[in-house]
């Protein structure tokens, strides 16, 4: 997450930056990028968008993005071959589990066998080490639980079913205790380390193990109910029962965005419809709360990072701002089939098109790949090729030498959320945009408790 006014990137892991390896020279940039328009004007946080509006021009061949993703994979592989993984972060957000996730995602594409093996070898090495170096850190994106989810999915895909099942069972054991996690103070509900992060992990596992008996017996209803009760508790405390019956805070701040805020919480609740509908009044409470968040949309299409904030400069990041809140609005549109939410998504995407070419690298949390994902979301929602064009523009722009020269280097330049592993996922999704989804933020899938599909 990035909340700084200097455009800096803050995370507990401040390990040495190796971005020079990535930047290389212009000889590392494919020739076709020479046709990508150069940045015209620099703003404090972003590059002015130099691309023409879509007018039906032919789109790039998506297989080129697979080549780009493989180029990044080679950089990542090369970097990690010189690293002692016992000394690295292991989590999904900045650690090796996130790198393994990107490798796995790329490996499911139609690759030459040598490339596929390279992706699988790196994922295996990262996860083998991450599982051995767990540090009891809780939280889905920032702790051990996320390592278990990625490992279960990876080991199943390579046929190591016993290890996959062990990881899945261990995750399920943790989830059983999640409903009692910090229930009273409402800090335990957000995406990074709170309850809905665990739900996001369960949703991802459900996609990979749709008929798994252990998973089907997780009482997701208890977790969903705990989130609802927690939100009601804090809403009452803030006297917002009539306008926003579910309200949340994280370490004393009423965040609005995807990283720690209400929008991701409401969005993920809607991905568990059976459990949600079984809690009396919960659907109505979620809808009123979604509408309350929607009322915060600024005239330029963005959302403030926190409720009531008026003086901060616009943050156009997945973690804070429209590029993250758009997923809640999109889920609300799918859930209630109300075009009001889709129109709000459209306003978000116009803002991202104008101000989303960030100067913070190519990551998905507060980088250009993360801001390219909403266009893939809009493409899936509307089928409008303009959005695919916009996603291609963002993909092409981020690796221009002049853009790299004028961008900040993330603290964790190879990671999933801050670095190029996130770009690997984005580029991979450009190859099959009909299935594209921001990592662990898939609004097109709902968790179902039955084992039949
Ligand atoms: Zn961020």
C-alpha cells in the first residue's frame, strides 16, 4: 500500500532495491515499443496520458504480451537464482509466495515446455522455502496463511496432491478461528490481515478445489456473520446505522479503498451470497453501505482514501482510490443488476485513463499494471473493445525506457503487489482477457457451499 505524499512506497520490508537489473538498457526493450508514444508531461504522481482515444484501430496481437511476461519471468528467475530465499519475505504482498503465484499463473498459459519448466521451478523453489520459513505472521496477504493458499493451488496443479491437501487442510484449520478474530474492535475485517482476506483465500481455493470435502465443510457463514456484526457494531458507535449500517476502521482510520477499507470488505461479502443471505438483514445492510460509499465518489470519478477527507491530493491506486473501489461497484452491479453501479465504474475508468499512468513502477498495488486491470474488468463487464485497447496502452507504456527513467523504484521490485510479478499477471491476463481477474480479487466467482457444480 502506498499512502505517502512524496510518492514513496512504504512497507515493513525495506530490502535493497535491485531495479537496475530490470531497467537494463534500451536494447532490452522490444522494437515494437518504439511505436508507443513517449510521455509528454510529468505530473507529481503520474504521466499525462499520451495515447489517442480508441477509434476502432486494430489491437495488438495478444501473444506479444505473453512474450513480455516471459521476458519478465527471465529477469525474476535470474534475480532469485542469486538470492538466499531463507532471508526473504515469504508473504503474498511483497514476498516469495506472491512471486510463486505469478509464476503459476503464467505456467497455465500455452508456453514452450522449457519456459513452463522455468516458471514451475521458480514457483517450487519459492514455495518450498516459504513453507519452511513461516514466521507465524497472521493475515492473508501479509502472513503465513497466504503462503498456504498459493502452495495448495500450485502443488495441486503439478500433481503433488498430498502436499496440496496438507496445505489446504492447514489453511482451513486457521479459518475455523477467524470468526473470533478481534471481533469487538472492528480492526480485523479488512483485506490484508483481516477476515475478508481469509475469505478471499477461501474463494481462491474453492476455484481450484471445487469438490473438496474439507473445504466444503468450512463454516463460511460464521466468518461472514462475524464481519457483518463487526460492521454493525462500529456503525452504531459512529451513529451511522441509518446511512451506512456496516462501517469499518483499521488502526483508527476509516479507510474507503481496497487495501484496508470498506469497499473490499463489502465486495468480498457479496462473493459469499449464500452465507450473506442467511444473516438476517445483511443483504440490505450491505446495499445501503455500498450506496453510502458510492455517495463519496468525487466529481472527477475518484474516491478519497478515507471518509471525510477533502484536502489530500488524489490517489489513483488500487490500494487507495477508484482503481480499487471499482471492484466493489462492479460486484454490486452483478449482484443487483443495477446500472447505477456500472455507470459509477465508467466514471472510475475514465479517471484511471487520464491519471492512472503512475510513476511508481509496474506493480498492482500502486503501479501501472494495477491501474490497467480495471480496463480488463470493464471489458469483461461490457465487451467494449475500447477497454481492451486502454489495457494494452497501459501494458505498453510501463516499460518504455523514458518511463522507467522517470519512475520511482518500488521497495520490492520483483514482488507481486509492488513489482514486476504483478506485471506478469497483468500481461498474462491480456492474453486471455475473457478470464482476467486482479489477483485474489475475482468478482466473477461466487463461493458456493455445495460440492456439486
Ligand atoms: Zn498501494
